[in-house]
C-alpha cells in the first residue's frame, strides 16, 4: 500500500473540507477505495498509488474551492472525482463571456440563485454545445442533467440579455398511466406534465421574479402542441421528453426556430410512452439531422447519472436486461 500526505494550513477550511462527522472523507474513501487519516492539519491517504494520488488531487482541488470563498457540498466532491484534473481558465475577458470558460478549467453557469457546474465530462461538453450551437440535442437516461443544465443555460443567457425570453415545452403524454379526466382550466390540466420544468426554474430564479416573468410572458411553459403556428425569435427554447413527440410534432417544433433563437431538445430513447407503432420524433430527428453542420448532439450514459448512486445501477440493470 502507498501513502500520500497533503497539508492544509487553514484549520477552519480543513474542517469544511472534511465535512460534518468527516462525511466528505468517508465519501471519498468509498469512491476511490482509499483510507484517509487526519494528522493535525495534514491528511494522509493510504491506498493503491494511483488512487491515493487521485484522492490527494481531489482534496487539494476542493480546498482551493473553499479558499476562493465558494461553499462545498456533496455535488462538488462528486464533480471533482468525475471530472479529473482541470487546468485553470485562461484569458477570460468579461464576466458575461461564458464561452471563455471552455478554454480550460471549470465551467460555471451563472443564474440568479446559484452557480451551476457540470459534474461529468459529458455534461461539460453538453454545456459547451448549448452555448455554441443554435440547435443542440441531449440524449440519454434520466438523472443525467439534460434538462436541468439546459434550463440553467437558458436562464443565464436570459440574464445576460442574449435572449429576450425562455420557452419550455413538453409533449403532454401520459407515462404509461391513464390519468383520466383532470378538472380545471387548461393550465391546471397540463401543469402536472410540466412540473419538472417549474422545479428547474425555481432552482435558478427567485420565486417573485419567476412569477413576474411568467405573468409578463417572458418565461413560458407550454405543451408542445401549443408551439404550432409560432415563430420563436430571440428566445431560448427547450423541448423536454422529446422521445414522446411524434415525427410530425418534432418537425413542427424544429421549424419554429427564428432569428436570434437557440433550441435544445432533450430525451431518453429508453422511455418512449407513445402508442405502439408510432415512431418517436427524437429517433427521426437524430437520424435526419446528425450530419447537418450547426446541430450539436451530446450523448449521456449511466456513468453520467448525478442522482442517488443507485439510479445508475438501476439504469445499467435495465440496459443489460434489454
């Protein structure tokens, strides 16, 4: 076994690094199969040479994050392990120039309520594509952050004035269940289908500001069918759960793209809820548009799941059985 030792001069930051009841150290021990022991203001890591060195790298990167005044949570530890070594960003010209972040170093998406950072390499490539392409597709299993990151980028671009409005759409398709008659007006009928989009927006914008922007029509959440006949200019438009759009619906949606707009299409090919025999519009779009310049595709796998660790194992089990 090999031992690596790292020193952390600020004891207050070291306490934050270790986490309550040393939970961050315990998590890192489990992920990298190492043992971490605290000796004063030093942390000794014992394990296989590569694993011990990687653990020290992660600890040092997290400590640097704390030194810069940023908080530390479970997601940051997970991100540091998954993303591997990163160089510091060079040549940033101004705070609003998000594309400068892709010259190297960590990627950050600024919203009103929080700073969002990709936690896997696929997520980082996806965010890069969202900022650089007018039409982007994010395809992969649930829990990989496809919609969450798309909404975060949309809010960031809206705050910076690069788009005038945000439009989030979903096909109103029942997920294998017959929900029956739903009482209420049209908004009350479709809101249950749109709830994940509301949840994402609430993560990035204060409640009162979100309500005001929705009242003004500058942020809109609507069923896919409501997109027909519209031309969407200077907007950031997201189609979520696109595997449940038919081919005609997908064509209708994609041809709404107007001047100054960005479109993002997200979906999971393994969760199609369309009637038997109906072709998924996501499948057709992927087949037809893959070779078109200016259209970006990012693919996610179970390795990119950022929910509970069991979710990745569940997805892999179902994929293996299929």
